[in-house]
């Protein structure tokens, strides 16, 4: 409603012809006024030029010429501050209307100071920390003139074969929404027109993470109800939070590529959500609609993309080539062009580019000590303790000699993970370096990689690693994935550790020495065998520049693990997609299933249990969503609900007493889930509705209270209406998606 009022107000002011300089009702009206004033001066060619985003090509002179002719609205991937200012000066001082350029880049999890990959940031369940990391990225990137980043990526990702899970905030819509909003706030800062603010970009709109078979760019087949209940909520959340731009996704959903999808770009984004930001295509995704077989040629691709609601075309230049003709042929109306250009100009005004087009941030902000400290804090909180038997961790004073082995112990490039264009490996602090510098005075560090890199199949080095391990009081094996094995276009059909890594861990396990396995990867890997062979396991989704000091502190107990799995860990690749918020089906497992090695010979057809499970993998995952241990232990007691029967407008208060029953101070991520027992359509067994990090000293207790509006239980039902259906619900509060105290309540 508010947005409608604002638009009416703006329209009223514009009608009155009030001069743009006076803004009786605030900045928004002034911006709208300036946008329309500028638009009226623009030729059709200049309007189309604003809709064109260019990637560096040819010589600087070539690009300067294009700018001078008013044929570019934005560049991506130019990071030389000198060239940025030169291009900007040409746009502002030498083009006819002096419209500034919008410089953009994929600043996904840090610019120079690299933070954990977004999947690792999600594992912190700490939106404040994630917001701070995005703020650091914006400050550093703006020093090179970048004022628009193509992040956050908030594609719900439930298939670990898909390499881009690394870039997402995991499998849960609510977690993606919370983390996406945090990143938008961090990138955009308190006001978009600050010179250190970057416009954020919600991507990839939409359902790109549901690529069939986890193969990147593949088709998706997501019906509208699942689209609205699972894949769109994070995008709606960031739209409401003021995310300045959206990016269309590569995939065709149910036959319609997102870049030509009016349902998504007009009906949902503009009409239902009232979004007034700017929509950009993904890299050449407009002309890729020809490859999709959705358009016969580039001209039709331009026509369908613009008429569907795209404002700016990334690099494929079909708008520049065809829109003037399409307008003349009445296939695209100039009104549609005007609306697209309004969205582009509005963003440039909001960014303050007309007032301050040139770079003002100092180069010295890059790798600033406080930035590195924030990256280390985030890396520490992103690491998940999956196993810790015989309290091997934290390593104590009994460890005088430590064997450090594995291909990821000293891998400065790969530790940063995917989507790193500007971070420099020379600044990475690896676990080996950190253990030597931070603990080398107390502990003798023996290092032998054993396997040179994650895909290295050679086993000759394993004997040396074993020899080193035999001389040590404990072993830490750093294994996982090189950065290139996750990210865009890097899907895997097999999630096992690669190369000779499995042989390495097995050989180390046979030494009988306490074995800690640390995994650095861009996705959950099927590490069940390594978990069995290790006494303790820490999982670090590519932890970034400061991953080494973070892991060193965790290993020696200077900090205590608090990360939780943002995705379900499969036992075998064949289980994928596997996620906690699945539906009941009619055949939920009974727990009495007969697994493959226990099946008697000539077993009768129906004798194994006719339920939804795998003979060779059972039903459940290796580790569920929201799972993570601590060096201490937390006890949940006294779950209380404020009411058993609630109306639609009520707020349910739920509380639990959390007690630290262990001997270390630690932080627990308390999670609240709700399951809708019966619906007009089948519902997920449970859905995450809230979480909170709670730090407690040994012996300390705290009552943790959540306020849950009944309205938050709404879903798109059989009639495709978003409602809360009366009926019975179950609420859980606990330590992960499988364990917790539960109670029932009813909505009447
Ligand atoms: C890529 C990605 C997108 C990125 C864009 C610009 O192909 O799909 O996430 O922002 O192109 O690099």
C-alpha cells in the first residue's frame, strides 16, 4: 500500500510540473522528477544505449568511443580505477547528456579480502556478521570504482552436484532470505548514494538452483506452487528490503527462459511485489534464448526480453542492434523502453552518480587489518564440527608434535574458493602457515602433503605422510576440493573425495594416532568413510583469506566451533537431491527397513519394508540440515508455548531453557521449526521459521524466547492463494532439523 501511495504522490508532483529542485515530500520524489526530466531530453538511441551493458573489449579508445556516442549504460569487469575514471569522465563530460556509467563486478564473497564462500557464511547462521562482511566488500570494491555487485545469489540449492550451491545460502528458503537481506544491507550500506555503497543484485531469478540432475544451466520444472512456496521467498524478502537490482537466470522453467518470462518479471516482481528496481539479464542470457529454441533470432530475443520486463542486457548487445527497428515495427513500444530506462536512471540517481561520478575511496582500504579480522571471525563461525570422539578436539597440551598433512593444508589459491577474481593468493593465510606462526612455539609442526592437490591420483606421497604421522601425537589432515571444482559450470556426478585423498585418510587412520580431518570444499561431499576413519571432523566451506588462522584457533580451542550445516549432507551421491523440508509421502520410513547387506537370500518381494528409502543408503542423510557440534554440550529443556489455540492474527511465543552442560564457553544456534500437519496440499514435514545464536558459559542457562506471528505460517495453497489454513501444527525448538523438543498448537 505504502508503495502505491508513494507512486501516486510522485505522479501528482510530476503532473503539477513542480521543478525538480524542490522536493516537498522527500528524496524519492526529487529522484523521480529528475528521472523524468532527463528522460524527456533523451533520443530513442540514447535510451537504448542506457540498456546496454558492455564487457571490456578492444582498446580503451574503442570503449571511450562507444561511451561518447551514448551507447553504453554500464560496464562490467573493469577494475582499473584510472580507466574507470577515464570512462566516467568521457560519459559525464563528453557525451551529449552526461549520464554517468554504472560500473559492476561479481563481488560475491569479498573483493580483495576474501570471506568464506556464501555457503560457508550461511553456516554461521549469523546475519549481522554476514552483513559486516558485505560492507567490507563494498568498501574495498568501491576503491576501484565498482558501484554494483552481482550478489547476493539466493537460489535455494538442494542438489550438491550443482557447483553453484557454493555461491548460495543453502537449501532453506528462510535462511537464504535472512542471509540475502543481510548481504543487501551490507553491500548497499545505510544509503545507496554513499561513495562506498554498491547496488546489490538478487540472482538468479528464478529457480536456477533446481537445475535438473544438478547440471548447471539445465532446465527446471518447478510448478507455480513450489516456485511460490520455496524458490521465490528469498527474492521477495530482498525486494522488500530494497535490493536495488535483480538478475534473470539462465534456466528455462517449464519451457520458459527466465529472461523472457513475463510471469516472473511483470506479474510477480512488478505487479505483486511493486518492485521499482532495475532488472539485468545474466551473461548473454537474452540471446541464449535463441539457443534455447525460444526465439528464432537475436532480434526476437531482444523483443521478448524487453517485452517480458528486462531493463538492461548484459554483453550480448541485441538491444543495441534491434530495439530501434523493433520500435519502428511496433513490436516494442517506446513506453516499454521508457520504463526500462527510468529504472536504470533511477538507480544511477539513487547511487549518487550524477553528483559524485568519480572514485573517492582510498586504495589503502584493501586488506585493511579490520577487514582481515572480520574475515577471520566469519571463517571461525563458518566451520562446522561434525564429529569429535574421545574429545580429541581441542588439541591440548598433550600434543607436543603435530602432523599436518593433505592437499588443502597449504593451498592459498584453492582455500579462497570459487568466484574470486580480485582476491590475491599472496594474502591468503593457510592452516600450515597459521599453525606454524601461531602455535609453532609450543608445538612441533611436521608437514607432509601426501597428496599434492585434490585431484592428484598419485599415491607415492602417502608413505611420507604416514611416516610423519607416526612421529606425531596427533594428525590433522586437510582434504577437500580445489576451488575450480565448484562454482559456475562445475557440476559433479560423484561427490566422493577425489584423487588419492581417500587412500591418504585411510592410511593415516591405520597409524592409530588421533586423526582430525578438516574438509575444505564448495559443497557437502560424501565423506561417510572418512568420518568413520577420523576421530574428529571439521568442515570448512572454502574459508577464504583468513581460513588458516581461523582453523588454527579452532583446532587449539582458542575459539569453539559454532557452525551449522546450511545444507543436508548426503551419504551417497545417489541420494541427491536430499533436504530436510521434504514432504511426508504416503510411505515414510518405519526404521525397520532391511538394508542391502542384510537382505536374506531369495527374500520375498515385499519383505524389506515398502517405504521410501534406498536399499544401499537407507533413508536419512549423513548429516541433517542445521547440524553442528561444539566442544561443549547444550541441553534443551522446558519448551513452553504461550497458547495451544491461536487466531490468524495472533503471535505465538515459544520459549525453551538452554543450558551449557559442558566445560567450554560456546555458542549454540537454537533453531525453531514448524510442521503443518494437514493442508489443502501436502506440506513439508517441517520448515525453519527462526534461529538465534546463544552464547553461554559452562553451567550457564538462558531462556530463549521466539515470537512467531501466525501469519508466518502462510503458504500458497490448492487454490493458489497465500493463506494460513486452520488446523494442527507441531513446533520444534532444537539443535538441528532432526533433534529438538516439540509441542503442538492449533490455528482456528
Ligand atoms: C555469470 C553468472 C552470473 C554473473 C554474470 C556476470 O555467467 O551466471 O552469476 O553475475 O555472469 O559475471
